C-alpha cells in the first residue's frame, strides 16, 4: 500500500486484530493511527489514560504492514466539542438530546462513542464524567464541530482593564 492510499491520521476502531500483536491491538479497539513513522511504515498507538473524557495514547506504537488491517480500520470523529445538528438525537425511548445541544465526544477502549452533555453551573459550562454510549459511530453524522478558542491567560480579571 503506497502512502497515497493510506488512511488519514486520526482515531479509528480496528476491524481486525493486528497481525503479530493480536493481544495488544485486538479487533474492535480504539487506536490512534499514523500513516507515517520513524520506521517508514504506518503505526497505531493504543489508549493509555483518559482524563477529562479525552484519551492520551502510549508513546510507543505498533508498526502496521498488513493491508487487510488498514482496510478494516473504521474512521471516527476526533474527540472534542460538537453541537447536535438534527432535530434531536434519541438516547432511549424516554431520553433525547435536543438540536443545538453542546456535547463532548469521547470514546471507551472499545471505540464505542460516548456523548457527554454539557450542563451550565453558574457561569461555567461543565461536562460530566459519565455519558451516553453508542456502539455504532453512525450517529456521528448528526454532530457538527464547534470552533472557538478560550484564553489560557492567568491574568486576574479584577486587575484587568475593562473595555466599554
């Protein structure tokens, strides 16, 4: 498989186990795929730690030389903040997530999607540590990324200038 036919870098659910690493990279697990590496071949990294509903991945990865493994990768949206774009998203018969609701998209180690619904607490938006799990990523077409930035300044708001 040439570099031009490799999948894009990003998060994927594995469709099959990785040959020679079947115990570490099983079928149906979350991986971070890179179509490049210092070894000159694609590689996958497995989840290491989840903090604030986001994964960090192991520093070391596993080289991928099996074209069948690459063809079986199922692409996933990046972890992050999204807005539900359809009328609503059914969680169960009783629960729905309304259109334009802010959600955080995350995953478990099995690459099941997890939606964490934003809540307002005072002047803060918070995301819970437990969310709604979806086995299939098909619903992700109802999510639109949210583009914004937040200042990481440590300035004290009481001493900052106020603009009128």
